[in-house]
């Protein structure tokens, strides 16, 4: 959601707060300062990534999502050439095939590729502001309030941001600039692809009034049908409709509809704050060990525990660190940083296994083993609340998910990988 739940912010409460004589001077100055929010939305993200990797696809109708012969597959993304035939995200692949028989259908199985590009995109955002809220794998909100001294006016900053994304990733994006998240997201959708749209406060009514109600995020087909039965088709009509009548019809949602139709959204940008710098587990072993198979068994168990914790907190990490304490209480650590962040126990285990070759070889007896993952970032795929096509999900991640649910219900040792030791 890009706005808070209906009923939290009421019109009279907002007005009373801003006009309150009890507000401190600092609060008053902050309230008077005009927020500036950017919404960055990548253009046909999955299809554009494929076209960047395979230049011969540029300009052709490309559909990413899966096999068009499968009954239940849907379109994840369509290039703009494919959209000219009426193909759009969420459409059944069979329908897309009928609309454009000569389209190039790509099965989007390489989720890591998209996540890798998305992580680079996030890094570019942070070069302009620390206030970044990822909204999905290919879009985010940026609060650039007060950044004018560094980057100039908002439109100039947005232009520099677009140029940097184009130069570093070879991809285009559409940017919306507005006083709040609701309007910024709307603005980014008005001039796609490669658009840059600014909605200033004095233009809100002028821009919103003629638009269909479904143009705003949060107003779907079901709500649109009810509004249509009331004779409401545009945001201007919704904005002027008696709020009390809307409340009787929709309950608390009625007040929310009135607020958004007037371009009011009080939700802040929830920046990606990560108090955790690393996640890990270590175990003092019941008895000292020296055999590689015993050490690998412990490392596999630790890898599984660390990976599960990462998934639970929706993090991925790039640096894997192994800690070894010997029977004489001497401790050593080794680390390796991988190219792509992960929360996979198999990837963590392979790195840990390689690190352990140099630390546990020989006749020294191992008393303790520890494993941690650092350089954490948010898991971009978990932020995508509903993945657009089945093939995008790595089959192994499904297994991880099932195992996590079993452990949640029956305990940590209720299921484990073959060869992993138990700490019970």
C-alpha cells in the first residue's frame, strides 16, 4: 500500500494538526516545508533486462513469463512493441499468443538475474537520498526533501537519476515527482516509457479531475463498479461527492476515497533501515572433531539455520564468514564475498565448505564452528508480494519455504537436510 489504512488520517485531524498553536517552532517549520517524493518505475523491467542482454530483441514484441502452451501461465512483462498488440502484464499467455502469434516468448527462470539488476538499481537510489522505500523489484519511492542543495531542483535531480540508470544499467525508467507518494506513483504512470512528470500542489486538482477513478493505486475494478453505480466515473466527480454518502456506502473506506480523490496522502517513505549488520549461528560441539565429513555435517546444519533466519527477516547477504575454535581455544576466521546476495543455505554451505578447507585441514581438533552472513540488503523478491509468473520462482526456494513452515510448527530439528548434523 502506498497510503495508510482508511480512517487513520481524517481531514479535520490533519487541518487541526497543522493549525495547532501548540506545535513547536521546529514542528511548524517542518510542516511548512513542502515534501518532495519521487516514484521511480522501470519500463517493462523483465523484458528490458532480456533485451539489454540480447540486443537483437530490441524493438521486437517480447513477452516474459513462461511457455505460452501452458494453460495457467501469465505475462510477467511485455515490451512496448508487444503492448501495441494489447498484451499486458497479468494476461494469460494463451491470450497473448492469440493477440500476437509472432511474439517472442521468454521463460523467465533466471530470477537471480533480475534481482542482481534490482540490487544495483537500489544502490543508485542511495546515491541521491538515504530515504528509499522499495515498492517492488522494479520500483521504489524516494524522499528527496531537502536535497536541492546537493542536486538542484527536483526535476534536475530526477533527470540526473534517469541518466545514471541509463548509463550504468542500460535501462530506461519513468519518474514521477509530487508532494506525496500517492501522486508520485500516479505521475510516473502518466508518460511512460522514459517519462518525467511533475505534479505540483497547485496543479493537483487540474490533473486529477479528468482522470478515471482506476488511475489511482488502490481503486480496483470492484470499487470502480460500485462508484459507477453512483454515477462517479472520474476523480473530479469522486472528489466533489459528499463524503458522508461515501462513508455510508463504503464505511471507513469512504473517507479514504474522498482523501485520495483530492490527492491527500499522509504516508511517509519507509526507508530501508537495517539494524542487523549480520546474522549468524555458532555451536560448541559435544566433542572435538577432525574428520571433514563431520565438519561438513555441522556446516550444513549451520548454513540452514542462518539461511532460515535471513529468510524470516527478509534479508540477503553477500559476505559469508566462517569461525573456527580449536581444542586449544585458538580461534581463526575467514570470509568470502560473493557476487550476488543470497539467502540460500546451499550457496552459503558451498562457500563455508571452501573456507573450511584451509582452517580444518590437518590434525588440529575443532571445538567450535560458527557461520555468519553480512553485507545485508533487503530480499528484493520477498518484497514482491505476488510474483507474476510461476517460472520466476526457483524450485529450491519452494523447498526452503516448505521446510521453514514445518520448522515453525514443529521445531528447528523437525526436518533437516540429509547429512546435516543435529544439535539436540
